[in-house]
C-alpha cells in the first residue's frame, strides 16, 4: 500500500477541469492518481505563497541528513524508480 502525502486526491480525468481541483483543494496539496496509483502532486500556489525560504549552512544540512533522513526515506525509495 502506497503512502500518500496528502488527504486530497484527484484523478487524471478530474484534471481536465483544473479549476474545480484548485477550488476543492483550497490551500492543500492534491495527490494525482492514475488507476489508483499516485503519479504526482498538485500544489496550489496559495499553499506555498506564505512559505519563507531561508538559506541554511552546511552544518544544518549535515545535521538533517544524520538525524531526520529516515523520516523521508519512503519518499526517496519511491523516487529511485523515477
């Protein structure tokens, strides 16, 4: 069973009318499914417009890789085949 990173989903057929998908999503990402398999994520601009990006140091990157990498290992495993 695949782990989805959001609770909202839409099929490729529903993406023929993207305005409806955007309206339903609000500020949340939507998993795009093809035959019940996630093939990507649609993230509305409003979901990321409030995110403030800050540069981080090499030490912070190293600390993340050592301490938190296991939390996203399922994402990395999924991306190996892509």
